[in-house]
C-alpha cells in the first residue's frame, strides 16, 4: 500500500472513530434519559460509575500496553509471536477481573440491597464481560494493523446499538430485574463485538481469491491461535519488553486520567449541589486539553525509544503524586470542581512535556508541526464573540424564564455554533484540504480493493 493510501486510511480511521464516539455518547444520553423513567437514579449511578469503571479499568490494564506495543513498528514482524503475546491479555484480564472484583465487593461500600439489588452479580458479570472482550484482541490488532475501517465501524456500531435495544426492552418489560438488565446487556455487547471480528475473519480467510486475504500474514483461523514452535521463542522479546514499558506508563496514566472517578468511587462523598453549570464549563476546558494531549502524546509515545518511555514513567509518577495533592487542596477550596481542575493541571503539564519533546525532535528539521497549534485571529475572535453572546443569552433567557426562553437560548447557541464552524471552514483551509484529500484517497483505495 502506498504511503498516500496509508495516510488516507489513517485519516478515515480517525474520523470514523470520532464519529463513533459522538454516536455512542448520544445513544448513551438518550438511553439514560429513557431508563430514568423506569429505574432509580441510584441504580443508573452504580452502573455508570462503579460497574463501568470496573470494566474499563480491567480492560485498560489488561490490553492497553499490548495494543500499543503490537501496533508499534512496521509490518515486518513474526505475527505468530505477536499473536502469542496478545493472547496473554486473557489470563492477565482474568487476574485483574478477580482482583478488582474482590476490591469492588470487599473494600468498597456495598450499596443497600433494597435500593440497588443484585450488586454482587453485577460486579461478577461486568468483570466477566471484560474477559470476553479480550478474547477478540488478536483479531482487533490484525484488523487495526491493516486498517479495516469498515469492520471497526460495523462491529462497534452493531454491538452498541444491539446493546441499547436489549437494555431498553428489558427496562420496559422487566424493570424489577435492576442490575441484571445492565449486566446481561454488557455481556451481550462484548459477545457481539468479538463475534463480529471472528465471523469477518472466518469468511475472509475462507476466500483465498480475495485481495484483502492475500495481504494478510495469516491464511487460516488457526494461525491466530497460540502456537508453540520448536527452536523459536514463544514471543518477540523486544515487543514484550516494550509492552512492559508501556504497561508501567499506562498504569500511571490510568490513575491520572481516571483519578476523579476513582476518588468518587472510593470516597462516595461528592455532592455536586448547585455546581452543575460551573462543573460542566470546567469539564469543557478539560475536554479541550484532552484533545490537544491526545494528539501530542500520541506522537510522543510513537517516537520515543524504550529508554525514553521508561524515563517518562518517572515523570508520570511525579504527576500522579502532584495530582493527589492538588486534588485534595482544590476540593477543599472549590468542591467537586476541584477534581476537574486538578485533571486540567495534569493535562497541561503533560501537553507541555510532549510539546517540548516534539520541538526537540524536529529542531534540526525544516518541518514545524507545532505551527498547527496556532489558530487564526479571526477564529479566536469568533470564539470570544460566541462565548460573550451565549453568556448574555444565559443571563436573560436561561433557565427559569419558561420553555420559549429556553428554546431561544438553544437557538442562540446553535447560531453561534454554526458561525464558529463556518469560520473554521473558511480560515483553517489546510485542515479542510487535508481531510478532503485523504478521505478521497481512502475511498478510492477501498473501491480498488
């Protein structure tokens, strides 16, 4: 595949991932609004905070480092050793699910069974669903390495939609099941997700004449299973060492990025009270910093050597300590918003470190990728004007002036959003040209294959 086609497919993969995240958040929002009509907010809260955190933590600790290590480097590798390494995520997932499940059941306060029944079952099934999802890890990495964009979109969209439909039907028909509903839906989701990848590769590898099949490093499904070959190492030790380096860094990263949720889960003392609007505005700043950090840190870790990753781990350790101290101080000063502000501080520090690395990396090169961070003065002015207009609109139209005033406030916000997007389209011409070019190349490549 030509470099231009690779870049196009990468752009399309990134854009599809972004659209999927927006879709999933929208589905989750609508589903929660529906569920709250039939179930208590305590049950929904336990699912969205405790059980989801258990599932995401197990998944993250078991597979994040393996994914990053196995997707690093070129296509010239012994894929049998890579698959062997990826299958180690399953026993690792079993360990983390058992350990974290014990923590969730024995160390955390168990909810009142009369308010949140079947909590123990929920913990067990959510932990089990994480292990089930790890069974599809070799298939996911193979698809990602060969940029099977449609497979990712279809698999994740189908599993989320079917999970949402099942949840809605069970809530409607059997609301007394409580956490059984969400546990069954979560296990159903991970099963469908894995089956999509398994069925796709089963059909693809069963079609030798397919052009996509000829580009794969495997010819039959058994090649994806663990395989011990005489006189050859079970895994690629270079990948294994890189995995360990990424794991140490990922463990600290999980504490930093999910710190607020861990504190909420373990202390159970947060009371948001009337801080809703302030909390959301602070979170908007956090999302902006997350977006910048995602781009800069992605390049940084892709370009770092193993030694540089290990050194960065010590920096992350210092950041985790500062986060805990800052969280304590800021929560005493400004309540629950302090958790978000502490995360903002950590994101800002990590962005600064990544920018410093990128600057050094390209210091002797004519390329200046950091120039893309500079926005047009017109766009910055549009942001400022839109913020001022929506601020005035909130004062006079929101939120105790009745529904007509609320709708007018929404209309003002929609107008400002349209004006901002239009300004982006007119001023960020390089970005628009890049997206058009790369997405066009990607579609052409898909038609040719």
